[in-house]
């Protein structure tokens, strides 16, 4: 990045780049999952692997457990948000920090 950029401006640019790269990654990932693209390139190979995980089905728990405050805790989440000068909320990009 340019050394004379204000950190707020640099963060906004980095996030724009990240958004563009994430969109490209999603396109490529979808191509490997749905298309019959060759998985081997000249410098890298794509591996597709199914990963299984257990997920708690909260909707199956008794209401008295779901509604019992003993099973819940409050957490604070801090947001670092960039917004261009003349901010339009439709282009909001946020970074979340959980504590």
C-alpha cells in the first residue's frame, strides 16, 4: 500500500480488495464443486474433501432449557467499520471482534 495513506483510507481499500477476492474465490470454489474443471494446475492442485460435524439442534431442546438464563451468557461484540466520507449504509463492510 501507499505509505502516505491514512490508516482509515488504507483499511477501506484493503476491505474493497478482500471483497473482490472473496467474490472471485466463491466463483472459483463453485466452479470446482459444480463443474468438471481440472483440479490440477501448473502450480497448485485443488482437493475437495467432505467434512462432517455435529450440530446442536436447538429447536429440539425443551423450552424450559432454551429459556433458562443459566444456559446463556452475554457477550460484547466490537465492530470496526469503514465508511467512505459521505457514507451510504448500503455499502457497509464490518470487521467483528468478539470478547
